[in-house]
C-alpha cells in the first residue's frame, strides 16, 4: 500500500486500521475457511437466500449489538422521526 507524501493527521486511525488488517489480522481471523465455503455454497443454493449473511459467532454477536443500538435510537427519537409525516 502506498502512503501519501503528506499524510493528513485526521486519517491516522484509518491508516493504522488498514495496516493492522494487512499485517496483523490477515490470516489470523477466527473461523474455519472450509466451513465458510460450505455455508456460502449452501446459501447460494437456497431460493430465498438472505440479503445479509453473518458467519461466525463474533459476526453474529456484533450484528445483534448493532441492531440493539439502532433499535434504541429509533425508540429514543421516535417522536421526531414520525413527526415528519404529511
């Protein structure tokens, strides 16, 4: 990956994340790649395949946590959200 000649400080964390994925995380992800392939083949053969597919307990847990945060925001701001109807 090429780095800019004059890197912008505001993007420091993003660059560090990219480098971590390239150098530290890549190849060390949890889960069995062969099981992932089997899951993808199974899903590809289903007439009603899901729009979103989360593989692994970690992905499942993160998705559930995100849904809870979104639901909390929806409820917190419901009065503002629904007040925009005609």
